């Protein structure tokens, strides 16, 4: 057994998802079970000069909820003092922390923020005088959020492309197991902006319709806005089905700045290591929550990696067809959804999938169904060749 295996388990004691499908995990999971997608065509010149197909959270609803919440807390700064992304993160963190019973002001509580672009919308002309330019810095964003909740410890920021959320969970697990903290509040968030959308448009990577991961007729990815929080603890939560973060791993292709490995060997290595750290074997994995961006190269690489790790027969889905690709939030909100699938023994259809379009015959879930589930693998891949994997296990 490794040193990490000998240490105490790390439990997921509370969570939250905010997306186009709702402001709580419960709202989101009900919509996922009903196979409702939040991806729509949006005509907004602030985002793009042409219509763009994305998953977007209603701005008026964000403002309304944040204002009501902050007014009820008698907070010394009004909701208007916070950016759109900051309001989302505050709402997500509050919901999860309240459910967990963890005091964020505790000396042994760590806050980890996962984001790829943070307050990047402050670069836009309409926002340049609304907030101090320092809020563009990710560390300043994290400090602002930590101060809001009265946290004593310096926040940690993880910004490692699209694996950021899984890396943040990995770091939280390791730091708790090392005995440095008792709890960690792990939050991921990103919003759709002109900067982000134009970047993906320059790659010609955006689909004109809701994305179709692993499908023969996929035409690219869909971007999405999202925010999610997981509260991890060295102690289990009472009166709930307990889930542990059983194993995690990170690898890199060293292949290309934007193109993934052509063999899948490096993601497979991360998958294998996470399974080994969990003390399991491939036959113990019951379900895979894949990265599944619906781009030709990512889906092909990921299917090859899953095959190399002897998991091709394991039921697999991607949540990107429901939420779009939420960047720094993806690894967290998709982990939360996977955890609730474990708790409910329920597999959710992979939205947009009809006909297999990858060379390795992975077992994509094409309809909702009940199944006895104990363990789940979550995978993630991103620009720069980065890969991550996490194993969640129901006790």
C-alpha cells in the first residue's frame, strides 16, 4: 500500500451545482435525470457578433439571488460590489458550506479555487471602470472570496486548463491526508465571455448545435457557464450515504499545446494510477464520467485511454451535452453529478449520443437506467496535454 492509502479517507460531505439547469445540486440532478439540456442559441453582441450555441446562466437571476442573500446576511458590502462570477461562487459556496456544517473561518479549513479565466470579463470596455483592475488576477479573486467568508488561511488557486477542477479535488485530498487541514472547500467557476468564446471560435471548435460527445455526427464542443462546490472532510457526514475520494492522479502528454495525445497512453496512465491508489482493479469500476468534449481528437484519445485501461465495457457518459464545457467548473460539477449517480444507483444518458463515432468501442450510456453502483471514475483532459483522473467510492 502507498503512504496515501494508509492515511485516513477523505469524504465528500456536501456539494452544490449552479448552471443553466438550476442553482442547487438537486435542481440540476432532476433536470439531468429528465435529460433536459441547458444549451441554447444565444444572440448577444456582448458575447459574439453572431449567434452562439452555449449554456448560459440567467444574469438577472444571479443578481436577484445574490442581492437577496447578501441583504439577509447584513453584509457590509452590497451585491453590486461583486462581479458576476464572484456572485455565482459566493452563492455556490454558501449553499454547500451551510449543508456541510463546516465553519469556513476555522483554522484547519482550506479554500481552493479552480478557474481558467476568472474575472476575464473585466477586460471588456463596459466593465473596465466598474471594478479595480486587480480583480483580474486569480489570486485577488480568491482573496476576495476568502475575505467574504472570513477565512483564516490563504486560498489556493488551481488554474490548469480544463483539468483544473479535478486537480483542485486532488490537492484537497492530499492536503487533508497529509494532516495539514481537516476540511477543504473546493469551488470551481467560469463564465462565458467574449474573450473565451472568440478564443474557441478561432480554433473553429464550437458546434452550431448542442454538442454530441462520442457520437459519429459530432461537430465540436459547446461552451457553458457553471459553478460548483465540494466540501471535503477527514470525517464522514452523519445521516447520508458517504462517498470518499479514493484515488487521484495527474499526467501530461507532452504532445502539443492544444492537441491531445494520439494514443491515449498518458490519460490511461493517470487512470491506472488513480485505480491503484484506491486499492482497486479495473473490474471494480462501475461507471465512468468522461471528459467527453465532442471534439474529434479529444473523444478519440479518451476512448483509446479507456480501452488501454481495460474499461471499454464500463458504462460511460459525458455531461457536456447538458451543461456544455464549463472549463474550471467542469471537473467539480461533473464529479458532483457522478457522486449523486452513485448515491442513487442511477445512470444518466449521455446527451446527444446516438451512433458511436470513435474507433475504440466504449460503452456510452444511451438511455437512463438503474444500476448497482459503488465506484466511479472521473476523467479530465485539457490544453497543454494535461490529464487527470479521480475515483469516487460509495461506502
